[in-house]
């Protein structure tokens, strides 16, 4: 006896497969077919972040004005 997967079961199977993906794994979908793809994980050296810079309110205000003017110039053209 040959059994087939019911139409209602397919989304459940796909959802289960999706939630069981590991780091670096993705599901691609093309031409009506899905395929699991795994990217090679890079050997990333973990280090503590560098000390963050502190900005004064004046620095932030000057930077805001500069960005604001640049964006404004883009939309005026």
C-alpha cells in the first residue's frame, strides 16, 4: 500500500524543517521547489569591543545638521 502526504501535512513538515535549521542554514525556493542551503561558517575571532567614543551634545547637533543638509540636497535635485 502506497500512502501520500496530504496537502495539509506539507506546510507542517515545511514549518518543522524551517524551525530546525541550524546556524548558516537557509531554505531557498525556486521553480516550485525548495532546497536547504548551508553556508560555511567563517572562523571568527571573538574579541571584546573597543571602548566606545563619547560624543557631546554639540557634536551630535553638528552631525545632525550635516546629515540633514545632505539628505535635503538629495531630494532637491
